[in-house]
């Protein structure tokens, strides 16, 4: 591929859980803040791609992470960027290497190239910063009564 890169994209997935969001905080002496929990593992699963040049974020919520979900997301990316060559930087998650993707990647090889990061290098993926910001801004030290409530907060954050 000798064509100039029109879109440098960083892709990642994240699970926004209702039980992982405790962080250090200030409180009045003797008035320690108590955060409720349901004791269940609930949450919202997100996929996102960040355009390095523009900062534009394309994202999707889904019920699960699997090759079918990722393939659907790749199709959304192709549709969102109808012109120019794309290079997508991503981690080595199993779903990113699934055989199911091969026909799609072959069909779009002139427009989409996947570049895999070295193992255990989340600091090289710019979308990780988005997930950190999202979790700090939306869910840290907050109790959610339902997944619907989490979904609403996440959607409001992502739309802004």
C-alpha cells in the first residue's frame, strides 16, 4: 500500500462496569463516603475508534465482544470514512484476529490496514485515554441502580 494515509485510527473495547469504579476521594473527617453495590457484574460494553487527526470518535455499544460484533464495527468504520486509506491501530485481542474477519479485510485491503500493537502496551493506544476519562467522569464513586442508568450516563458522555 503506497497510498498516503488519510485516516489514522486507534481502536479499542472497554467494559464499563458498575462495580469497578472506586477511587480516592476527599470527605469530611469521620464522614467516610459509602458507595452501594449490588454485588452483581453488570455493565455496558463499548467499542470505539479515535481519529488521530480530528479527534472524532466513532463508538458503538453492544451486548458482547466477539468477532461478529467487531466485524460489524469495522463495517461502520468503513461507512463513516468513505474516502481515503485508513490505518487502524489496535491491540491483539482474539476478536481482532478471527478468521471471520479475513474476507472483509481482503475485500477492503486497499482502504483498511490493521496495525497491531505489541502485547501489554495500552499506553500506545490513544483510546485508552478516552476510557480513563469516561470512567473518571461518569462512573467513579457512583452507584447505578441498573444497566440502563449506566447506559444513559455513558451515552451522554460519549455524545459530548
